[in-house]
């Protein structure tokens, strides 16, 4: 936990139509642990490459996501999911959560 960043794993998904908070799935959204619903996840790779900011609006279908070990980022297509996973390589990222409400 360096400067508020948490080292964790990431995955990508492209299925589903409605998130856990009731909104439509969309690029810029992600599945995270329940305590982060409504937060914004700022994501960097270990080498310092900025990946982006993602709205935590879904809970995910695995225990690893629900317990905060994995951040699952939504992409509109399977191709984009594969490209993201190619970019992150080992799947290790650094995440900082900020409150998205106000």
C-alpha cells in the first residue's frame, strides 16, 4: 500500500447487460468489492503506465472480486478484453479508490 495504492490482480469482462447498481454495463465501469461500489478506481501498471479511471458499479461473479483481490474491468468486446489482458501481462496492477459521490 504505497501512496494509497493497493497492489492487486485485474481481469476483463464483456458480457452482461445490467450492473449490480442497476445501470447498463458500459466502458469505464468495473466490478469490485462491495465496499467500493460507487467509488472510482484509478489504475496503473507496475511500471507506472496509467491505465485509466473506472467506476465501481458492479460486484462480479467470483470470490476474488468480491473480497477485493481482483478488479474486473468491463470492455464492450472480447477483442478489447484480450487486448487489455495483453497490455497488463501478468495481470498485476496498482489501484487507488476515491469516493465517486460528490
